[in-house]
């Protein structure tokens, strides 16, 4: 396990540990294409479909949360 204390050799936008050879890149910026990002607007139909799918997911999660579970449930047999 190298703690990179041997020093760094810096060449062409990267630094290398003199002991283990680990590389660190030093001259980079955020990778983003030029210009403003394009906003994607879904069609009304796909927006409604997404809303219905989300509502079904929330309803299923809520129903699962409300179901009784555990040994104290009246409809489940208790193992002893």
C-alpha cells in the first residue's frame, strides 16, 4: 500500500507517484459539450402515462406498508 510520499512527477497534465506509478490527472475541466443543454419535453400522452405509472407504484408501496405482518397477525399461523 503506497502513501504516495516518494513524490510526484508532473508531465503533460498528469502526475505520477514516483514509487507506485499511480496517475492523477491535473489539467481537466468538466466534460460538457459547448452550448446550452436541450430541454426534453415529453408528449402529453407519455406524461400522463408516467403519472399513472407513478401513482400505481405509490399505491402498491402504500398497500404493502399497510398489510399486517409478523407473528401477531390474525390471518397468519403462528409458528412455535
